[in-house]
C-alpha cells in the first residue's frame, strides 16, 4: 500500500474497485502516463456556463474536465477515492504545466464535505450518492452552476448488477435541489443516464 493513502481508505472497497479499473496491476504509477479522456460534454457545458472562479470535480477519475478548467486559468479541486486515478490526473497536469492549479484530494465522497459557497462550478459525471449530492449542493457559490450525471433506475434493466442506491429515482436530481436553484437543463441521455445543469 502507498504510505500516502489515508489509513481509513486502505481497504475501502470503492478504492480497490476503482484502482483495479484504472490500473489492473494495482500500481498507482503503472498508468501515470496513460492518456486522459477529454472533458465530459456536460462538464464542458458547465464550464462555459459558470462564472469565473474555482471548480470542484467530484469522483473525478483521470479528469479531462479538471485539466480543461485549469487550462482556462481556474483553480480546481479534484476529489476521488482512487489514488491511481489521481496519480494519472496529477501526471497529466504536470506534463501540461497545470499542476499548480489542481489540488488533488483522495477521499470517500460518502463522508467528505466541501466548503460552502466556494465554487463557481461543481461537477460530477459518473457517480451517484444522495448524501454526497446533498453535501455538494451548498458548495455552489451564488450564481454558480451544478452539473451532475448518473445512472437512472431504468439502467438496471440492462445492468441488473447495478445497485439501486447508485441510481437516480424518477425526477432526481432536480427534485432534490433546494429553493434558489434554477434548472437550466435536465434530460435522460444514452446509456441509461440522466444529466442536470442547474444554477444557484
């Protein structure tokens, strides 16, 4: 185990699962030079819609969105439970001269809490947890945007192994937003997913 991994995450099943996805041999350095995907289309839309200011990228993986935001001059906080994913993102940021703008945070989103009203854009494009969503919403600064995409319950027809807790219920996540948020767009997209873009 890497000594930099927080002890409470060392044997966390989500860390182990995502590390295995990003580097099958389990080595954080093995894929550090692997290409980083481009910014997710929803994240790209959110960055265009967001006012100037910091970006929070949740369950970021080796995030093209974090790199795009940093390249545009925005400070980015990128949070993921996978040290392998964060190593890939960090290596890509260094190659592009962007490391000073990206803060990498290894954390379990089930318990990690961002500061309130601190981010012009809060992004999450591959993860769903109601508690994490509830914690992320207050992190959006006034006038900022929230962009989220996750599987819907309908996705379980084709992916019966997908836990119901990882899937949006009908109307979510728009139905979970507090007063003061305006939904700019919510739609179901290919792959049994739903995305939302909302402004605080």
